[in-house]
């Protein structure tokens, strides 16, 4: 039974991997760097910079309002799929994205280190100066103990540095 459970749990991440890496018809944001806010768990400042047509680096510094209260910092590498939702020429873009990254969480009594797998949607407005995003993030904390965690945020970023 345990082996069947593991295979079923791995099939969705494998599907996402195939979806993102086999897609060659993508067209991305023109590039640039943006700053903004994220609201949810945790709440704070968001940063994103495009490094290619479909990939970006995302980072955040935020506060967790859980019972332990903690400073959260994360950095992720994101892959975007622009071909799932198309609105036509001159309209905004709605890529689905998947990432892999790390996080540090500092509370008053401990430091947590973990791996993140963000999955989200970002609406990029037609002028490429603003995006809004919704993100769910499964996390596996590795230090001080191995345990699962979860974050979810909504955010907005303004892109003022263009490539």
C-alpha cells in the first residue's frame, strides 16, 4: 500500500515537470525587475527578476503571523508556461509557473531551513509594468527537524527596471 501511495503522490509533480519542460511555444514578459507586496502566509515584500523568456528569480522577505511568529526569507527559480491561457495580441498574459527554491525562517526560539516548490498563476498586464500573482507553496523543512509546511500568498509587483 505504501508504494502505491508514493506513486500516486509523485504523478502530479511529474505531470507538472513534463508540462513545463516540453512546452516550446512559450512567449514571455519582455524582462525586467519588479518589486511589490505579498499578502497571506507570510506577508511582506516580493522581488522578481526575469533571466530569460520563461524563467525568473523570485525572492521575498516577510513576516509569518502564525503562533510562533517568524521572519521568513525565500528565493526561488521559476519556470513559466505562457501557452496554457491565451488572450490574443495586445492583451495581458496569464502564465502558470512552477519553481524550486529555499527558505529560512527565524522565530524567537529557532531557525528553520527548508525547500520550497511554488506553484502559481501570474497575470501580467499588457504594458508589462505590473503583475498580480497567486501562489501555493508546499515546503519541506529540513532543519531543525524534517516536517512539512505550506504557504499561500496573493501579491502585486510593479516592474520599473526593464531590460
